[in-house]
C-alpha cells in the first residue's frame, strides 16, 4: 500500500530536492532514496555504538546502573 505524505520545503530545500530528482527518477525517488540512506546510516551508527559498548564492557566490566541512571538524567532528561 502506498500513501502520500506532504512535506513543506523552503527554497533551499526545494532546490536540493530538484538537484537530486533527476538522478533518482523524480522528487519521490529522491526522497525515498534519502529515507533509505538515513535508515542505513542509523543502523550503521547503532551497530558501531553496540560494538563500542561491548568492547568497553569486556575491558572495564559491566556499567554501574547508578552511573548509567545519572548520565541518562544529565544528558537525556527533557528540560
């Protein structure tokens, strides 16, 4: 099933989209390709982070739950 989504673009964003549209079979193709690239990059970064955490844990032991909670509060709490 396909669905239409409306996206508001400013002049600069529209110019970028038009620049890539010819390479990807139109505006829709360029947007779809951009979404796929974003998903791939997100997965790559997640795997790299998981690998880093695994290596860190192997060298230093499991993280302290209280320390993790403090970091979560400091860096990720909404203010």
